[in-house]
C-alpha cells in the first residue's frame, strides 16, 4: 500500500474517531452511580462490539483486495 493511501486511511480513521467523539458528547455516563456488575456488563458489551467491528473491517478489507 502506498504511503499516500495509508495517509488517507489514517485521516479517515481519525475523522471517524472525531465524529464518534463528537456524538458521544452530551451522553451522560456517570460511573459513580453504576454498580460494579453494570460496569462489567458495559465493558463486556463494548469488547464484543469491538471484536464485531474488527471482523467487519477484515471482511471489508478482504473484499476490497478482491
């Protein structure tokens, strides 16, 4: 992959990250009011979602290469 394509992809990732950060603003999350069990459940859900996204990304990259 050329350095320009890598740079473009990096910019896209950073842009998506910023969009996600912006969308997260204003969503009240107060860990102090959550039980340990609730926090563990949320972390588990986030980990599962992260793996799903990584798998989707791998499939997209594979399809793009084909």
